[in-house]
C-alpha cells in the first residue's frame, strides 16, 4: 500500500520554490521529512528516547549532517570507497543547525535526541547547507518531541546591490555578502557569515531581509504540521524541583555572590571565592540531605550565581573583572616571536592569548576540497587549536573538535578577503590558543593579522575582531564589549564581529533569548565597531604595515608563464630534467597547465638557485627570430662544421655548417673557429631541405668582391 504523502510548497518569489514532504520515508523515526529545491533533496529525521538517563542534567542532542557521494553521482575517495568521518564543511553545517535548535527544547528535557540530515540528491545550482535548518525543524514539527518554537535558516547574499535568498554557488561568487541566518517567527537566533567590508546598517538590513523569508518557511511548516495531523507532545519526566532548598540556597548565597561580583577580580581568584561560598552553602545541609539532593543544591547555587552576577551588571554597570560595559581588557602584542617560522605573532587580551604562525608554500600545498556539493582548493586557510591547558584543565585529547573547526572557519573567513588576489603563495595560518577567558577566536583573528603582516604577506588591510555580550531582564539591558568566558555562559548573547577600519568582514552571533530587538542589535554593532577600532589601533602600534619582503629563511616564490608546448621539455623524460634542476638549485618547482599555458612556480630561499631555474626556463623557451644576430659559443668541433650554443640560452644548440663559416671556401673548420670561441651569428630560420635550424657566421660580414678572371 502506497503511504499517504503530505506536501507543502514555499515560493521564493523569483520562480524558484522549496517543497517539504512527509509520510513517504523513514516512518519509524519520530519525525521525518524530505526537503527539495531544484534537484537537491535532503532527508531529515528526528528521534528522541522515551526516558532520560539518570543523573543527566543537560540535553544530549546530536545534530548530524552528511553528504552522500551518490547524491552527486560520484565515488568517495580513499581505499575503502565509503563515506567516513565528516568533512569540515559537514561539521560546519551541523553547528549551524545545532546552535539554533538547542535553545528551543525545554530546559528540563534531558532525553537522548538525534536529528540526522542527509543530502540524498545534489543539484549544482542549489547549496544544500541553506536547507538543513528548515529540514531539521520540519522533522521536529511532525514529531511528538517537545520543541516549542519552529525555526528555519536561509543564506542571504547581495549581488549587484540586490539581496537574494539561497543563491547558487556561482551567484555567490559575485556577492559581497554571504550570511546564514537562523530564526523563529519572532526572533533571530543565529547569524554567521562573511562580508566584503560592509557597514553595520547594511548587515542589519540583510538580517531583516532574511528573517522575512524565514517567516514564510515557518508558516509552511505549520501548514504541513496541521495537514499531517499535529501530534500531541509526549509527556516526560522533567527535573526534580524543591522550592524550600532553592530559597535556602539563595538566602545563604545571593548577597555573598553579589559582593564578590561587584568587587572585580581575576578568573582564578573569583572562581576560588565562588567555590568557598558554595562550600559554605553545602555546610548548611546534612550529609543525608546532600546525598539525596546534592544535585539540587549545585543547580540552585548556579542559578543564584547567575542571577546575582547579572544583576550587578544591570544595576551597577560593573562586570566580574571590574570593567565597565564598554571597556576592553589590556592588550599587548608581539611579532616575530618564533625565529624560524615564516611569520609569527602573540596577541594577549586580558586572560586570553593566541600564538599565530604563518607558513608559505606553492599551489601544491593548497587545501583540497572534495565533497559531493563542492570541489576545489583553498590557497588561504586557517587552523585553530584549543588545548585543555588553555583553561587550566586536563582533559583527554580526542582529535579536532567541532568547536575548533567552527572557530577556525570564522577566523579564516574574517581574514581571507584581505589576502590580495595576486598573492603567489599558498598560505596556512595556525592559531595555538595558550590561554582562554573570552573569545579566543577573535584573538586568533588579531594574531593572524599580525602574523601575516610579519610574514610579508601584502594584506589589503589589517583586520581585528571583538566578542560582544548581552544581559537583559526584559526591560533593562546591558551590551558588553570584549566578554569574559563567564559572561558568555551567564549572558543572553554571544556576538563576534570582525572587520577593517572600513567595514565588517565576518560575524557570528548566537542569541539565547526570544525576541531580541533590532535596536539592541544595532547598539551592539555600533559598540562593537568602537571596540574593534581600539583593538585595531593596538595591532597597528605593533606592526603598522606588511614587511616589504618575506624573511631571509622563508621561501621566495617567483612565477613564470611559458607556452604549453615547452612544458614537456622542462619536465623531461620521466621528470628527469625538473628533478635534477630542483636538486641542483635547492628549489621547489611546480608546473600547472592553465589555458594551454604552463604556469611555473619557483619556491626557494637561495636567490642564486631561483636565478638558475629562471635561466634554465629562458634557455628551454628560447626562440631565435629570423634575421636577428645572437652571440654563440663553440662547444663541439665536427668535420662538417661546429656545434654552437646560444650564450643567452645555455643548452640551446645549433649546427654552424662549414659552408656558413666564411665566404671563402673552408677546407678545415679549425682554420676559422676553435673550441670555446665566442662570436655572433645570424639566424636564418629552418632550412627547407634539412628541416633543421640554420645559422651563419659569414652573413654578418660583408661579402668580399669577386676577383676578376685573368686572361
């Protein structure tokens, strides 16, 4: 029996549409939908356990996004020809969806929950990551899983001054904005993207435009939910509560926490003081009470702590470390810290520190992108490492985390448009976070800028970044510049903005409350610009402009273009010529064929080695012109002439026939030239009889007059 299918259509208003269907696939999941745009099809499923694990006090939510190679009619790479660990692009899509969904589950819902999104068919005109949030929310909409606010996500671009929803990858290349926005009907929840130095007002305009499109997509989900038959939300056992314990904890702790918070102190000092208050609170309970309700005591202490700290900010305008809301922590910077890397810098802001390094290479070192939805390479990329010691902790090392991938991507997007288009290098930036107490990703942007300038990369403009926070009780609010780690956890917004002196280059925003007003967002952006300019000033005090050249121990790269028919001669049989040349000159030579031309990259630290390669290229590609004179050197004597080599192109040899040595008849070649002689010859082109190149020595001297015959 064919199952009943329920379908809703979303009109994008420009001839394109999106459909959401349910009832056909994956019916044993709690909720499943297929979202289609063009020939791109995404399957999203949602499943949640019926019971929670004892002792779990958080939502164990897993958002997984995978792209199947079959969707694009391709085979996976590697030996096993099977999709394996997720790519960075898949991880970034998971994070985009997770960050919007997670706050919308009930606070006391702790059942294991999985939202799985799969790209099943790929249309090159449709970017699938822009549909993942819609698919996830729609799957939850047709389930009975507790989820109180439907959402969607869209990509917004600006092409030729016009804002566009969900552009194709080709159109996106022409855009100066690439932002993903996630929102509910009444509130923007997530913003992430890159821009080409746009203003704060232009950014808000793009967010508002995207939000209107999202509202249309959410309405379609509600229609689908109604047509399918809205399921009654499942009942679940929430967290246990005890009002008496809460009052006892708050009465004992609130004033003490408030007093600590308003003094202003360093992270470890403050943590020790809060821990001491917590021990005093626990001492008010018997061992039996703690055994039974110790988790509630800890929970209510955290709740009281959060309330007290937030009230200090709202009532007194004082932050945990004593700063005012607009103050930036002390900054110190240093470049050229590591003596043998190609470029390095240290950026320290308060208790956050990043050490950035730059490595320069050829196109061979480009980062290869090979996924079902995208193929290509990156000649500029950034990696971010966040070891446990940066927060004073000892934790197991389990490979690169999703957080590290996300933070690295944000910093990469912040900087990449400031790398000149004609930069010949492949550039890898690595940020090692050595201390962290508030936005190490923004410290990475600042350290990355200085390391690039230190490496001699001719950046268009330097970039700085800042993380903003928000605390509000619904009426009063405080926008916080340069937030601490604790302010991130206790606050209502984490808003990271990067840019040059002339505009925004990237942003990432997560909002933890419903109904953030646009006037608050605008104030946060204006305050962020002031903070960004302050930090940029500190950067330029340390290094104001790119170094004029790369360092002595860093490789220099020279590019040359040769006709395509000379590529084989430069490579040689089995690569013999190029391999011997690299060994002899201490260089790395990369040849790429572009539009029937050979683009040659020569990388080396020794100028003499680079010059030797250039001379070899000139020699191989040397093409004498008809009728022109050239200097040659005799390298071999023969009975019927001399083999000469063009001095301007060593290795380029030609036969100087005995008949072209002199106007007089030459019986012995050695009578006219000898080994090592250097002289001029005239190039006569290709001999039509022998099909070989022909040069003449005698053609450059006047022909002697003929002697008259004696009678």
